[in-house]
C-alpha cells in the first residue's frame, strides 16, 4: 500500500508539473508537508472529529472547514485531523467521527471497528462520485490516464468505497449524489456546500474595492482544473459569436484550460489568470460582469456542487449556468441567474445580459441576498447539527477522584460496562493524572484525565461519584442531566474541625438540580430522613465468574482472612487482629489482604497480599476458609459477599453496609463490635460444627447468586434513565 501511495504521489507531481507548472507544484508540495508536520493537538474532549482524506485544499475547505464552522455556530465543539495522523487513542475524546474522502487503511479499519465497540457513530462525507469505478470511468480525464496511473487511481477509489461501507451514515453535498449513495443502503443526509464568514468578508472587500472599466464587459470562466476542458466546449461557439459581435467583450480564463485555436483571433481580448488561491479569487470574480458555469451532462457531473454560482453571487456577479445538476436545483432562472439547456441558449442569454446591464445587476443582487441568507455557514448549520445529534447514542460521563482500585471505583466500572453493553457511549472523567483506559474481563472503558484535557463536549448525563467530584459537574455547562451516585456517608470519613467535612456534608443537600442515586438501602434511608432527598436505588451486584466457588474441607489448619486497609479507622482492622491474637496459631493460618496500608508491627500474619489486582482477589478468597470483617462504617460491604460466593464463611460486625444482605446464623455469623471473645467463640463454632458450616455455606452461595450482576442489570440501567 505504501508503494502504491508513493507511485500515486509521483504520478500526481509529474502531472501537476506538466499541466500547471512548477509554481503550482511547489505550492502543492508545501501544502502536503504542512499537513504532515502540523498535527492537530488533541488535548481536548469535543463532540465531533472530522478526518480529512483529501490532499487538495478546495474540497477540504468546503466539506471540512465550512461544516465545522456550521456546527460550531450551533453549539457543537469540533476538531479536525489529516487521515494519516489518525490514532486509536483519539477515540475517547469525541462522540462521533466524520470521514471525508478517506480511503480505507489498516488504521482507519481498526479505528471504525473500535468506535463501534464504544457505541460512537461514524459518518462518511463525500462531495463527488469517487466511490466506485463505474462512476469515475466516465470521466474523460480518467480515461486518458496511463494504465499504471489508472491502477493507482482506481485503488484509491475502491478504498474510498470500503470506508463508506464501514460507516453508519452518509453526508453529501447534492441531491444527485444522495440518489446514488442511497444504493449503499445507508441513510444519506444532504448538506449543501456553504460559504464561510471569511469568504463573505473577502467578497465584500473585493466588491467595495473593485474598479471597473465601464466600456468593457468581462465574461469569466473559472475552470479550476484540466478536467473542465469538455465543459468549455459547450460554450465555445457561443463565446466566439459573442466576441465577434461585441468588440468590448473580454474573456477572463482562470485556472488550467486548453484554449481552442479558434480563439487566436481574440487573443488581445483574452485575459488568462493562473489557478488562484481561494482568498485571492474574490478580487478576480468581483471584476467580472458575467460568470460562466457550463457543465457537461454525465452522471458524475450531475453530482457536482453549485460552488461557482455561490462564489460569484457573493461578489454580486450574475451567473449563466447549465440547466443541469446542482445549478438547476439552486438557481432560480431569471431571478438569481440564467440557465441554459442548449448550446444556442448560451448565445441568447449572454447577449441578453450584455444588452441589459440592469438585468445583470438585478439577478446578481438577488443571488447575493439569497446566498447571504441561506448559504453562509453561520446561519445554515441547524439541519446538519440536528442530523448528527439525532444519530448519537446517549453518552454518560462518570467523574472519579481517581481510578485507583477500590470498592467504590469497582462499582462505577461495573456500571460503566453495563451501560456500554446496553449500547451507550460511556467515559470516565478522572480528576487525577491517569488517562489509561480501564480494561477488565467485562470490557474496556475510556478514561479521560481532566488535568490533561480541556473538556468542551456535550454530555447527556454526568455522574458525580464522591463529594469531591460534585462541584465539577455542578459547574460544567454542557450537560443535560446531573446525577450523584452516593455509595457512602462520606462526612464521617473526615475529621471534625475540617472545612472539608462541612463541604462533603453539603453535597447531600445541594440546591442545584442534582438527582441522587445509590446502591445502598442505608444510603437511601439517610438521604431521605436526614437531608430530605429522594433517591433512586438499585442493588449492588457481584461477578460470580470473578469469585467462583471452591469447596473447602476444613481439615488441618483453618485459614482465616482479614481484609481491609489498616490505615482507615472505620475498617477497624486492628480489632480483627486482636481477635487473631486469641486464636491458637497451631490450628489457624492467618492471611491479610490490604489494597493500601501494610501490616502493623504487632499484627500476626502468615501471608500478606498487598495491592492485588481486583481480577485476582477471587483467588485469595478461595484460599481462605473464614473471613473476619470488623468494619464500623460501610455503605455496601463487598468482601463478605465475595467470600460467600467462593464458598467461604464470614464472621462479621453488623453495620449499615452489610445488613442489607447478611443474616446472622443464616448466611454468616455476627459478633458485637469490640467483643473479641464473642468473635473467637464464633470462629471456634465454625471449626467444630460441620452442620453449621454446611448451612452457612449453602445460604451464602444462595445470597451471592441472587446478587449476580446478570440478575440486576435492568435495575442498574434504570438508575441512569
């Protein structure tokens, strides 16, 4: 593919040198270099990314820059990049992608597949029928290519079609194009070419500054490129006749054109300008009296846009065009221009305009008024915005203080995967530095660091997940629905006298339009009773595949597991180890699992597991027989549920975060907080009473199965709807 590309670039360069000269070739080379070295910095999260696959500036300007201007004028944030610089890492920063004239590449192929995985929509934009050789084979210019040139050209066309086929929707510039594109079985939206504010500004200046010789009538034909030679044949005879009759008529030719020999006798009245940069074009057009826009009838040409009429109208110059394709659709005959069906029409209508200057002015001004009202990007983007946004799925952003693994973070990640599997676009906005995507057995979730990224995109729903994250969503303007996922009473985690304690507490009584949701019956209760806040509840769940059952025999040393961060007072890990102190170490083997804090000097530990990846935690539970959990404060206590799922037994201090699913003497054994001897006695009962063990294990497994995520996914999804 790289060799073909090199051949293609060499071929294009030689053809440009031959047909347009060394100056034009140098300009094109500099443009290509500029594209390659000026990579867009993607340190921002926006709504739409345009991927430009065209090396030529004119198509990119109309179909990328102008459409970006349209969407920005109607409230969407946008960015663009050259297709060769596209990278998978850019997926997370946008809701949707518009591929303009992009031939398929290995990177684009993977990119689109991954976009669909994340439920992001992909649009294909095209302004010419360069998507199948059955169309391009009708172009005379293509027919005259050498075999090697055509092979490279056709390869690009075929690869363009492959990109189109992978995309979800099509955006195009004319009704005729849309008619052909609908044959691909995709929904097609017509967004006609419009002009930018800069084009209007330059055209107004050109009109204001133009100096005309009133004794001359200048007719202009802006060919653009060699492919328009056949179009000129349509008007050749009429122009010769007009220039023969009127010696004050001058012909302005802009761009590349093979001037027929019949015009040699008028060489003193033919003014030739090289292909002009778009910013210089208004100065040339504004000096014209009449603009010519002939187009040879073909299925390929019928799909072309009305740009020549639009650009002339901005400069208050009347256009005479073929009564065909986009010109027929946009020009109102004898009101905003003149249309020609036959070769004779060209002579008659040119003569009419030459003889009636007031008609030139009338139609030119009508066209000018129409274009300003209907064809400027600033005022014409509503339909495009509505089309794009109507195709986007709901997007959710969970705001986390950190993505470091914890019980609360695990819940958020699970909710993210449930929503993504349900077809939604889900991201995590991390208030810390890490922007590495989270990948586990459930799938992959995009992570965006708010410290590294400017956030501009629109979100349907944004969810605070801790008191420190609520202010972010309260202050973010581009969000429709704001939720607060309350997983614990965080006020109690903070010291008295700390202003943070008051700020945290205030988040449960926000005056903003915040909806509260929770995964804890306890949290639902105190939100209503203490803060008069209604909340939606869904039960917390467990991934049973991650915590598979393993039968224990309770022979030999009984393995006792203590779980919790020794640095957090509310985990009450010290009490668990005071219980351990009273156990006979010849009968018990002590394991300790901590995500953060390490064992204190006085802890008795046989095996210590530190900062274990969450996917590996189930194996640690399987290796233990009994879990001691002494936490004072939990919103929802996962470890007992996880232990029961693996077939282990729990000795637990009851708290508001575990009594939702734990029942003493049914699926666990409770002991009173601080009563060390009671806890030791419960552990001894388990060791000595096989019937009790059988009873607790059986009901523990039943409890875990009732809490499997598969059974509560519907409840989780309802939380966010």
